[in-house]
């Protein structure tokens, strides 16, 4: 019998590669991640091969000065190019699992490896997805209610920043967290307001960069990611634009084969609707701090960034096995080097807008 022992190079490479593959498959945000600007989550690849723990990237602002007319002298009126900078840092994140003792372990070491890989892939995918939600939502207080959160603080010293005043919208007649009432729910009318928001951002405030849509085969789309409770409110809303029509609109829309459309619930006014249970939920909205609410996300191009560091042996994931207690006990440790954050320039969010609405359990 050929036995691949603890920490044999073949085992490390095999299981770390399998872990990376399975984690990507299980992660919700994988379909939104890609290299280049035309992605909701841009993958910065500079640290995957090079040394370092931080990537800096710039935003070049549009020119805003006036023209020079007639024979007026143009020399000396040149406008300086304006750059704003953001950065993402990476750090190692690991998870260990015990294979138990020899007498209580009824499986072989290879079975333990597979079970550990499966459970760790699930854990890392859930941890990664929740981190993206935390950063994009600006939930520095980790206020998700009724949730076994895997997060207790920022990762890799990447700051979690609340939405600025230009990148948050409230449903109904609400204009703030305190003014939100139980009737300010997710509605078609609210989504129609949301659809207009990106186009008017820069017109209302010249310091704010207009959110860019994801482009696929000539079509431009934004994604609205809601809590299932917000989706329920849309599904049960009565009116001219029924939920069936919203679903049919996505099925017949141009660019429906794009990654952001796959898995979508419906389409309305340039917005592809998605849902996920990790959308941040709160219990302290309203004047009495007793209104249940949820923060949906309007996401466009470069809403966030993610960066990886090579964990070794040609794979993003690390894998290490250890025996102790005179060889009786087996433990397996796995993890990755990663960093994530919301993209912000000059104090303003760049590609994401918070959409707060009342959202009690149906």
C-alpha cells in the first residue's frame, strides 16, 4: 500500500489546491470578482507573486476648470491633474481542525483530510463572503442580528468605513436612520429612485465620482443585493409592475448571460436584483431604536477590491498537518493570505451605495 504521510509534499499540494478550488466554488462573491476595472470586486494581483503586504491604487479625477475664449491668454491657466489614492492590505487567516485520537477515529487519515478540506472550504468561503458584506456595508460595529458571525474586527488593518452621506439612501419617506419607520419597506418605487442615483451623483456633488456600471456586450448594469426579507416585500407588493414581470425582464434582457445576471432574481431599470442572507440586518432603526431594518447594496464597477498573497507551493491556500500525543492525535491547519475592502477615494465611497429599508421577518 502506498501511503502519503503527514506533510508529504504531494499531500500538501493536492489538498491546498483542492481547498482553493472548493472555496472559490462555495463563495457567493466569486462570480463578481475579476481582474480589471469592469468588475464589482476588482482583484488586485500584484501581491500574488511579489513581496509586500499592501497595494496602492489611484483615481484620476475629471478636469473641472473653465474654458479660455477668444484671444484671452491660455498660458498660465493650465489645470493640475488631481489624483486620489486608496490601498488594500493583506494578512494571513487560518483555521484548524482536529482529526481526533486513534481510538476514537474510525476513519483513515485520508478520510480526515477530505472531511477537513470540505469543512474548511465551507468555513473560509463563509468567512470571506461575510467580510465582503461587512466592508461594502460599512458595518464597523458588526451588528448583524441573529447571526453566528465569524468576524470580530477589521482584517489586515483595512479600515471599515460607514457610507458617506452621498452613498446612502433610505426607503419610503425616511431621510435618516432615526426617521425610518416600519412602513418604509423595499418597493419598486424605491428601486426606481435607486436606478437614478448613480447618474446624478456627480451632478449633485462635483466632488463625488459617478458610479460606473458593469459593461457586458454593450449593456450596462448595476446589481442590487438584498436580504431575502427585502425580496419578500418586493414579491408580495401589489401594483402595475408585478414580480412576474420583474423576473421576465431579466430572462429577456440583453446581456442576460453576463456573470452579474446569472443567479439574479429579476431586472428593473438597469438594476439586476440578487439576494443573500448575509446582507446586514439591524434592530435599532427608528426614533425609538426598535425598527428592524436591512442594508441592501447598490453595486457598480470597483465597489470593492480583494488581494491575495501566495501561501506557498503554487497555490493561494496553505495546508499543514501535525500529529502529537505520541502520534495519537492529528490536527490539520488551513488558510489563506488575503485582504479586502470597500473602495474609497478622498473620503467618498466609489462603487457602492447603501440602501436602507425596514425589513422585519415576514
